C-alpha cells in the first residue's frame, strides 16, 4: 500500500488511522462505532490562500491529489510548483509544537471525538441556538457519526477533509467540508456575505446524490437518518472552519507578534463566527423563480425563448450577455481543467451531455444560474431576472430563457427543431 503524494509522516498518520478503524470494526470500543481513543487529527495539508490559475487539458493522475503537502509542491516538476511564488499556501506542518498542542486540546473540548462528537463552546445561549437551529444535539451527532462512518468516511475522510481512503482514486474528488463552502445551494448568496448551505440543501444532496460523480443517492435512508447525517456534516464543517481560521492566525502571527492575549480564547472565538454564518443561512430565503412567462407556454413562444437563451449564452458580458462560452468552451466540449477553491481539479460542465451535478430539474438549473456555484468559478447571475418596468412589461425573462436553452442543448433533434446550431 502507498500513500499518494504524501510525506512519510503523513503516510504513517494515515495508515495508523486506517489500522485503528480496522481494529475498531473488529471489536474495540463501541462495536458499531469508533474507538474511544480515536481523535480528530489536527490538519497537516496545505491551506490554499489563492487558488492556482493553471489550466490543463487532462485531470490529475489517479491516486494523486494536486495539493497534498508542501514537500510535493516544492518539487520543480510538480505542475503547481509555480504557485509557491504566485500565492503560496500556508503550511500547517510547521506549526509550533505549543500551538499544535493547544489547538488539539481546545478543538477536542469544543468538538469532542468521532465516537462522542459535540459542537459546543462556553456560551450557554449560543449552544442552545446550535442545538435548536443546527440540530447539534449530542444524541443526533452520535447517530450522525455512526451513519457517516458507514456511508461517507471512505470518501470524505474522518475529519471531513475529502481525503478518505477512496478519495484519491475517484474524479471529481470528494468534497472537503472544512472551509464551510458548498456548491449547490438554493438560498440567495448576497455579494460579500459568508453564506453557508441550508440543512435542506445538504439533505437534498445526500438524498439524490450528484450526477456524473461517485456521490450516490442515499434515497433509502429515512428522513431521521438524513437529518442526522446533515447535522454531522455541519459539525465537521464548523469544526473545520474553526481549525482553519485558528491555523491561519497561528501561521501568520508567530509567538511574540500576536494581537490576542490567550491562544485558547482565540480558537474559541471562531466558533460563534462560524456558527453565526450557519444560522444566517438557515434563515436565508430560498430563491423563488419569477413566474414562468405565459408567452413561453406556447410552442412559438418557447422556441423564441430558447433562441433568446442561446443568444444570452453566446454574448460577451460587456454586451449584456452571459459570456458563458468563456468557461464552457464549445459548450463545454473543449473546456480545460482548472483548480477550484479547495485546490482540486474541476472542469466546466459539458452542457451537451445533459449531466448536471446539482440536479436536472428546471428549478435546479435556475438556482445554478442565479446563485452560481461557490468555489468553482461559476459566478452568480441574478441580474438576468426581469427587474425594470420595461423588462417586466416585455413578458420575457432572460433567466428562464437560459433555463429553456439548457434543457434543449443536449438533444440534437431538439436543437434542429429550434434552430440551435452548435457544430
């Protein structure tokens, strides 16, 4: 067995976790859960400060994650070696021993262990909100932890880092929950706001899976089980955000140059910051489409809307278009691989295939255009909705026109019927 792209130290840590989990399944601790000795590990992989801008025609090799450790990035033949000059990652492996120790201890106090997870700080009122608004009760997290171990850990990893044993071998790679960033959300994401996913958004992804990926649909799970898994994913995300922000502070400000008085209190302070972002997202309004234009209900009106959507798709942004071909080159058929906010390789969708990871329903396409796809480079475009009196009086809706065009695009016979020529 080999540890792809990892240092010897990381390999040893990873293999130890695998052995411990294997031993646990053989009867140590809770026979249906984790060993009581198992703890969430402190992060060792690089923290992306600025996503790489490199593009390539091919994805990363099977068994390899592009940004795994600083040792790999320092090799001159690494495809992202130039990133060390343009936007170098922060390296958690150089965290001072004292800082790592206080981080591990404080994180254990705030978030417990995989066997006995918790999400709670020293503020009783805040902890009540965590339980009531984000389902962070000890009982639900314990159930969610068990279900996560059974269904999710092998891809998403013990700490939700997207580095489970199978993660290296599938493309696209599983989601890393730690930044609190999610692609497929239904709630409005105002510019500059730290929006997180809603519980229903997360449950929908688990329930339906993601087409075109290794994420299956867990449609046989009960609503209670889905709720428990969702609560546990939120737990891992909040934990990951607290760890991420704390590490950024430690690595940016060495001992003797810090603006805070107490390291433990600094770490604890990130819990309400992350929690408030999650609270806001549960209260955020789900994007409700403008009423479907009556003019589009006739065959002639629908045909015109498809052509309008095609025009918007092709037209550059400086001419009031969507500028979609800029990323979806040749409608996605010739799009290049690039790096997302997590440091993994992605490619703008080939829209001629009709495979949409966030769902193929009209409302799913509407949400993707309106909200964009966080972390991927897909920008949000709510401005395509009619807002002015003239736009409303026209009886047209540019956003719905784009949705109609996308529904026609994958089917050659329909493209011919509506005069869409892409070849």
